[in-house]
C-alpha cells in the first residue's frame, strides 16, 4: 500500500533521485529543502514517514527531528536520517534523538526502499503491503480483497481502511479519535459518531461470513479487533 513520505533534502539532484525512486515504488511524495518548508508540509497533513537529511540550511535535520519527537502530534512519525556521516558516534546520536533508522550516503534506491518498508512494517503496519489473517479473516492490501475461505467480503473503501487499521493492531483498544486520526487522517474534521456508522457497516459486511464478532466494542473506551470471542466486550 502506498505511503505518504516527506523527503527533506536540500541537494536537488539527490532529492529528485529519491523522489523518483519512491514514486516508482508507488509512494506519494512531498519534498522540502529545509526544516521550515518541512514543517509547513507536516502542519498541513501528517506523512507516514519522514526521510530527513542530517545537514540542512538553517535548522539542522537533527534539530528538526528533535522538534518532531517533542510535539504530541508528530512524536510517532517514523523518521529515517540520511547523511554522509559514517562515524558510529554520529549514528548513535541520530538514533538517540529518536530516528528509526539511519542511511549513509551514497545508498542505492533499492536499499532505501527496503529500509522504508522495514520501518513502516514496525511503526505503521497499516501502510505495509503484507497480507494479514486473523480468526480466519484474510485481508490483502495489494489486491484490496478481504476473504474467508475464498469467499469474498464486499467492503467500501472506508470500511476496508478501517478493517485494515484494526487488523494491523490486533487486540489494541482504539478510541474513536484515534480511529479518526489513523483511518481518516488527523486533518479531516468529521464527528466521532462517523466511526460508529462505519463500524456498523463493517460489522454488517462481516456478518455475511460470520466474522462480525471480531470487531468488539469496549464500553467507555472504543473498539478493538480480537479473535478471542466476547473478551472484555461492553
């Protein structure tokens, strides 16, 4: 599944190479030449991952990463540092400020794509392409198909994203606000009740294959997906 990636790199040739490689891999790419431009992109809509050059004009990449990690809204965005610094102490410094990975220039586009996929799988499993199967329910992000014993479940695009998010974080309870941020995006202003409407639609679709009980209501908290029947349901 395509991820939205912010590339913060001040060298035009490198920025263009990275952008081209990411778009070829199916990702949506935004570019910035400095921290100020990058923050404008982030303020508009949260990316799924930030590729951040260590050396930037004005505020350094390290300072910008520290700023992202200290803000509540951006603290969980995966960050991969790009740098010409190969010394172990520099790598440690990058990781200590909260970067998820560290790639030393020059690097191949193939290595970059592989590193991005690995970080997204760890930090944002809902944007990875991996097939998920829980309680006999199988979801394939690549083909946008949901099946049970080869019987297809017909879902609308929002219900598919909602199910994908819940299956990517099994057993975890999500509030309505968390589901709105994770499925609709944090800059899409819709009411909490919208989540309830789509949960009902999702359950109705899953009833056709007797899997509606996977979506559990946790009274006073929100919703979770669990293969354990009636566990903690409200």
